[in-house]
C-alpha cells in the first residue's frame, strides 16, 4: 500500500471538512449535559519517516485505575494553568512520554468527542520531529510505539461490532497492529480521522469521481 506523506496529509487535513464521529458513537453520549463534561485533549503526533508518516501511540500502564493496558494517544485532562486544550495535549505528551512542546508543530484539531466517562476530549494534531527522544513516565505509560499512517487510516483495517449492554446498544470500533489492539475512544478518533484523510489511492479515485460529477 502506498505510504501517506506529510504533503498528502496536510493537503487533506487543512482543506477537507473535519471528519465526524459515527452517529451511534454520538448517540451513546447524547444524554450527557454539556456543562457536566470535563475537558481533556490528546495529541495525534505525526512523524515523518523514510517510508511515510507514522503516528505515535502509547500503551497505558496496567496498574492504572481507568483503562489499564489500553492503547491511547498521549493526553489527559485540562488543568486551569494550561490556558488552552492545545497546551493540555502538549503538557501531557511531555509528562507521559517526554516530547518537547517546543519541537511539535501543531496543524489543527479534530472535533471534540464526548465519552461515557464524562469527558469531552479534543484531539490535537501535530508533527513531531523524527529525532524525538522517548522518556516515559512508568506510572502512566508501559510502552510507546509508532503505527504507519497508511495502516491506521486504512478503512479496511477498522472493524466494528454492535454490543448490547443492559438495555442499550453500543458500537465498538477496533483494529490491530502487530500485537496491539486499538479500540475504545482511540479507535473512535481514528474512525473520524479516516473520514477526513483519504489514502493516496483513495484520494486519486475521489478526484476522478468529483471530475465525473462536474462534467
């Protein structure tokens, strides 16, 4: 599969309507009151590699109270001294895996996502230099790894399943990479990003379809 380049990503991310979350994802939290949600943000860190863009992900420590052992983007809850959700994402990425905020080039955000744990999470997108050095906080992070963007954004890789919990139906998204299972909120964010960023062959076909439509 053709790798995704920085230019591919920026061309679509900056010029395409932001990807939306699945309707069933939004319906699951529609009952939550906006003013009851706590603000949080995560960093979608993109790294230019010789074979294309990679995305930085972490595996949460097994002893954590919430979501132990799950794959996630670095991030956490907003603190009053952050002044913005972008700063929250940068601070958390530094605290969790040692990324220098001054080295990260922020290019934008995805729409916020409400969660059943009553957070409103804003994904912040930025480019991280390939030379970044990892310094994990073992109290929060067990592992840091990269996934090729053309794998993460391949719609054929993402699966979904409907579950009934109590009297409510929930759609769960997930995909695997090597020995990692990516699911939950992280997979929901990936699904929204897939709706915005087309892989090179998909983007080319989209341009052809649009041209035919305009004829």
